[in-house]
């Protein structure tokens, strides 16, 4: 079978070497005679797996010792509710930045629990850019500031980390990093809490990662369901209930793979190269392809693009599939195409895609 390249936005492509290790270890993990799926989450073997996964993640992101790593479930969607329940009290104001689809869903959920103030919105530019931070209208007393560092559908990525301090107060900075975590180094110490669904740059769906500063634990509202209280999971070291064991195992292998690549600084260089190649192909197509996002805010992970005539979309997708280029259809809410080029997408995949795009434009132009 000739190689295929999978541009899915998530669940997304995993490193091939990781999948091969999973295959090799599937029925007998390290001579235990058991598959990881069959192991007690409190047994010696799984304890080693989860401890190594956390240690490797800490190494990759250089996570300070006053931050806890939680391996959770429920996707980023659960975080949308957990944040206001744990980090604000009834009647508090919470600040949100609206940069598109996932910001809006986080905002809608937070409104059930707190007074949401929109500190900035990209709506006026149809979410093709991020408003300059100098113009943000932040609340004087927000319990936290929330933003989404990479809008997976719109393809808009923050080129900066917002200030946490405001008006002389240290306001916890909360970030939905679902679709660009581990794609570049990031200074964790600037954040109160970072969360991410695993199914893009971490591992299989079903696992959600939370990195939280210790002083933010233990303040959940009294009515918070036990499972939605961060401190319950922190106290139990992610084993309050049965965690997604297989997902944690695969994520651990992905972390080891990233360390073997040279860590996040090395991975970032490849991601810059891949994104540059793809945007170059779009911009050099004389309007055959267009990307709606303004240049400084173009995502390195999710590249949305339109064909000049949407009547060609089906032919593009059909020919791409025949060429081994899979899952390029844009999100149903925006149409067009989207190529997600997460860490596990090799440079070669983007090279094959851009050659295909040039040839398609030549024959259909
Ligand atoms: N936030 C972002 C940035 C996402 O890309 C997604 C999923 N595509 C979500 C939140 C929701 O994640 P989940 O489906 O895991 O709840």
C-alpha cells in the first residue's frame, strides 16, 4: 500500500512509530503478559506508565513544580463547565476573548455559571484576525481571563500570550490549547490553567489534559459535582475514578516520540516549515486557492482554504483521496478545505499535498 497522509482535524494522525510500538506491545506490554487495556489502573505496571507519561510531559513543557498535571476525561467540553465552577464564585465576572467557534462554545457554557464579559472579539473581522491586546476591554475584577490559543475551525492562532496581570491584579490566565499544545515551546508559568483534548497533538480521544497551578485548586463551588472538582483529581493523582488508561499509555509514547525529535523547540521548527510551505502554495496560486485568515494570525496547525469555485470542491476531494491525501474537507460550518498539519504530519505529507494542489490548479484553472 502506498503511504497515505491524513489531514484530519481530530481525531488526527498519530506518529507512525508510536502506532508501531502500540502494535508490538499490544498483547504483551513489556513482558507482563497483559495488554495495557487489561491492567488495573492501580497496579505496578500502569503506575509506571502514568508516572513516566507525566515526567516526560513535564520535561517537554518544562512544567514548574507548583503546577499539577491531571489526566482527565470529558474532552475540552467538560472543561468549559469545570472552569467557572472551580475558578469563580456565583456572581463573579469572568473575562473571555472571542476568536471564533470554540471560544463561543466556551463562552456559552460559562454564561450558565458566571457573568461573562467579552474582553475582545474577532467578530468584526469575521474571525480572520485577533484584536490587538492594547484595545482589549478587560474587567476590573475578573476571576480569570479565558482564551483559545488556536481556533481549530477558523485557523486563527495567537502569535502572543496575553498578559495575566491587569489593573494591578494577577488574573489567572486560562487557555484552551486543544489544537496547538506541544506544537511549540510555551512558558507554562504565565498560565493559571491550560487544558487540551488529546485527539490532536497528544493521543487518542477520550483523554483530556489539564495543567493547573496549585493555588487554584480547592476553590470549587460547594454544589460542584465531585467529578468536576479539579482538587478531587489532583488529590487522587488522576486516579479518583478509572482513568482512560489506554489513552494515557499512547499519550506517554507520543511524549517520548517528541523528546526523541529533540523536544518542542525542534518540533516547532518543522511546524514552521510545514505551515510556510502550505501557505506559500495557497498565496502563489493567483487566487485559485485563498485562505481567509490574515497573515499574522494564520495557524500553524489548521490551514483552511477555499477553491475559487466551490463547484470544484468534490473533484478536489475525490482526486486528493485517490492520491492518498485524506480528510481535507473543511468543517461543515465553513465549507471549503482544511488541512490539519499537527506534529505527527511529516514534512513529506505537506510536500505531496502542495504538489497535488499545484497540479490540480493547473488542470482546472
Ligand atoms: N476546543 C478546541 C480548540 C477544539 O479544537 C475542540 C475539538 N475540536 C474542542 C475544544 C472540543 O473538544 P472535545 O470534542 O474533546 O470536547
